[in-house]
């Protein structure tokens, strides 16, 4: 059975910048600020690193993962192949179960 993951939570550019500002200017530990904002501590550090390395282009809204309609055909086929393998395993188990019943 394929389990669905929880969707990513997205934050605005302003929220990220404010979180980084709080971390740098407040003098409080990053863990305390993260808990207050409802995010993970390491997320603050990732945002800070993005802001330092990318400056104005940071938090432009482009996600690293492609949208479903833009996925490559190879990725789509791999997913379908995995699903079909799982279905085949289920069918094999069911066939073995019913074969035992008829003996």
C-alpha cells in the first residue's frame, strides 16, 4: 500500500527573513526561537545559510522538487513500476493462499 506524505509547509519570504533577524538580534538560543515560531531549529540555520549564499535571490519561491505536472517521464515510470511490483506481490500472496485452500 502506498502511503501519502504530509504536504510541505510553506513559509513566506518575510516570515523567513523575520525569523533569521530574530535569531541574530535577540541573543536567544535558536532552539527557543524555533519553538516559538513552530519550526525546527535546523530550519532556521538552513534559511540563514540560503540568505547568506543567495542574497536577494533567496526565498524566491522556487522549490527544489519539480511540480507533479513537470516531472520527468522517467520519474513517473519508476513510480508506476514500484506500484505494479507491489500489486504483483499482493496477487502472488493471494494466489498462494487460495491454492492452499483448494488442496
